[in-house]
């Protein structure tokens, strides 16, 4: 028996492109934000501590004894990252043993190995408009970062004395203190970037689904 046909009955249609795209957008957005947040909280935290020193140019060491050396600061940066400064730091803080226990299953590091790790954690920068240099050290241990930054400043100061820099040429102005909050990862920034990425990816996914839905209809 043929079913009756009602002339005013509208044929069934699939979801509109917008209705199909919205759930996809929300799903992709949430997944992206959740993944970004999870990765942010899984990443190891890193603290920064900064010691500031004041450095006066040793004119006796300049080209003619009186002229200012434009490469003075860069030269001193290289000195601070050299073996003559960093090796005493490693010895004083026993970093060969401490880092060996912490990162290499108790195996004592060679001084050259510890020095490479230390260089990777050390950042030097001039403080604009002053004679100050900022010595910043990064570590997953806030107290260790402060100890190392201060030790680098002290070792450089001793180097200056040994090289007959003028009295008071290197002064420690601000000693490093343990950081209160980690500087890496930047959790708020990472979560915001995850949300922005979620909007972009969700929008692309929703656009693709919307196009397929419109074609079917």
C-alpha cells in the first residue's frame, strides 16, 4: 500500500553548515587548550637569579693607556665566560659532583662538561645607560641559581684583582637572590597561545566541515 503524500510536508534535510561546524569548532578548541595547558604544567620549571656588578674600564690595559676601549665590555663578557672565571665557580660550588648526582646518576662530571652546562645557563647583559653588568643564571633550583650568579661575580672580581685592575674596578652592587616564581615556562602566556591556536585550528576545522555539509545539502 502506497503511503499518503502530504503536499505541505517539507523534505527532510541534513544539518545546516553552521550547525555542523559549531560542535567541531568547540571540540578542536577545547582539545588544543587542554593539550597546551597539560604540556605547560609538564615542562620543568626554571628560575632566574641576577647579580649586578659595576665595572670600570682599566685604562692601563687599553690601547694607549688613556683612550676608551669600545670593545671593553664585550671583552669582559668573554672573560666572565672563560675558564679562568668559571672553573673557580665549579670548584667552589662542587658542581662536578652536584650536577653528576642530579643529572648523570651520580657520575662525577669532568670540569669541561660542567663548564659547558654552566655556560648554557649563564646570561650576561649590560644595563643600559650605566656601567653595570647583569649576571643572570637559570636553574631548576632557585637557590642554586642565586649561588652560581654570586659565585660568578665573585670569581670575576678575584680575576680583576689578580690582573691588577684599579682598586674597586669591579664592585658587586646587587647580590643575587633566589627567584620567587619560575620564569620558564610562562604559564599564562602558554595558555593564552593555546587558546589562540585553538581558535585558529577550530575555525579551520569548522570551515572544512561547513563546506562538506553545504555540498551534501
